C-alpha cells in the first residue's frame, strides 16, 4: 500500500509512508522525508511452516538492506530496527542528485528461530519537487522521543500540526529526521525511560513566526549560555506531547543564504590542473647507491671510531700512576701506610697457621661431654720461668679438641704502636 501524500488540515505533507508487499515501487520527492516500514507480520507468512489463519507466531525476525550490487545503502537512506520483535524502518531525505536514477534496494529478512530467509526488492524512483527546496527551514530537537517513535505517521503528523499552529504557513513538509546519536550524542542511561532524542527538520514557504524568533532574543541567548531554559511563549503548544530544547533550534533562511555552488577561484592552496595522469616509462635507469651508503653508514661509523679512540686515550694513557701519587703524598703518611700494610700482612700469615692452640681464656670451664669440672690451673704448680705464654691442649687433662675450622676465624689480638706490632 502506497499512501502517497497525506493531507492534514488543508496543508500538504509530502512524506511517503508505504508498507512492504513483495517487490514494490515508490516515488518519493527530492528534499522530502521518505519512510518505508518493513512489517514483521507480512514476512511471518514467508517462512515455513506457514501459519494457519488465526494462528499466532512470534518468531524473531531481522532485516538486512543494501543497494543491489553493493554492500550498503545509498548515502541518504538509513535503516533502524531496535529489536528482532519490532518492525524495521527505512527513512531518509532523497537528494537532488538522485533524481531520475532508480535505486533497487534488496531487503533480506532472517528468521532467527528457523534460520530461513526471504528477499524482496524495493525500487525507489526519486521525483523532482517543484518547490524544492523550501526557502524557510527550521530544525527542532525533541528530547523525549526516539527516532523510530518519531517516524510513526501519527506522531509525526501531530508534531507537524503543532508546528503549523505556531508558524502558519501554506505549505509545510518534513524534510529530514536524524537521531541524536548520529549527531554525536551519548547513549542515555536505561533509567526512567530516558530517550536519546531526535532532530526534526521541517520546511515552509512562509517566513518564521515571531514565536520561533524569540529564541534569538539576547535574554534567551544569555539563558542558553547559562544552561537555563529560555522563555518561549508557544512552548505550551508542544509541551503536552513533545519536549523541545529551544536552545538547539536552528533557523535557516534559504532566500538570504549564499549559494555554495559558486565558481572556484584559484588561489593559494589549490593546485593547477596538471592534465591526465602519465605513468612513468617502463625503462627505468639504474641508480648507484654507493654514495648513499657512504653518507648513511660509513661516515657515522668513522665518527664513532674517532670518538672511541679519543676516549680510550684519555682513560688509559692519561693516568697519573702510583709514582706520581707517592711524590705528591707526604712522607709521614707513606710511613704510616707502609706500617699498616706490614702489620696486616703479618696477621694474615699467622691466621694461616692451623697448628696454634686456642688460649686458655677461651676454653670451657665444664667438660662438654661428661659435665665434669675442669680443675683450675694454678700458677704455683708450674714453673713460671719455663711455662709458655700459651699452653697447648695436650698439657691439660679432659681437654676437648677444638674444631680446626674455628681457628680460621680467630685472630690474635695485636696492638699497633709507633709502626710496630705487638702480639699477646
């Protein structure tokens, strides 16, 4: 069914609404909103098993639309389907460049339960409009609507009726509808039934009314800059069903709009016409890359080698040495240093001798095995003249052999005085 033009209150609405039935041909007008509904109820009968009359079938169905021979649709045509259980909608505003060139849109329906498919073709013949484009155009942003809700014929008719009441033109057409998401808007939160918003552009043959121009007042512009709602007298005629953001309204007067299709004046930034492209000849001359090799590899390597040699000379050949250091050091410091080195050497030589027993002062008082008390050593029972300073372990009864590895960590105490070492 092709409803064609819809008349509301003696004014013409050229928006084309049509339902899909097999291969179909439509004739939309350039610059006027075109809407084509893909009904799930019709495609349900295309998939086996075929439902009987009165039988309910709610299979999920999705649609894929593309221009015949191409993977996507024409640039002016858009498609939306929220869920597999809702109808699909093709919509857009045909351009004047597509007039006279029929476009075949392939519509493929997928049954997501049975994986069956059905295909139909939609032939679009765009006609030239006599009043294209309408000289006065206004774009409204409706906050409480989604694009598929606004595309419904009764909702769009109610909106255009409200616009006609505040504008009072003789002819009013819906030019285009765009989702706020296509304009860079953010996806709304799924709370409180929030909507994404939709832009609706309408055109008329009469100049803008005073109500529509109230948004251009300095007071309203100031309120919009402060993110406050402007004061519009005709807002109550929309508020019952449509919440319009008046700060985002756009008014375009085509009668004063300078045409963008002007002759291009050549100047800076525009290259002159070079004619047809001429590819290079097949016989290319050979090129010698030896000089490029020297510049890019040999020269940096030579510079790095010179720097390495300079650094090696500074680090290895310019050292002062021990003799120069000793010449600049006072003699008393050299004597002290030599005495310390000599004492250290003697202590290291003594620590290598593993036959020296431990001093008596380090021996245990109790026997570690039997627990017997070791008799003390009295100086009177020994000859002090012949008694050695350090007695060996064989002279004492019940003496426990000290492990040899502990002698490595024992150093005889020494005293350094006047460059000489005294051992005790």
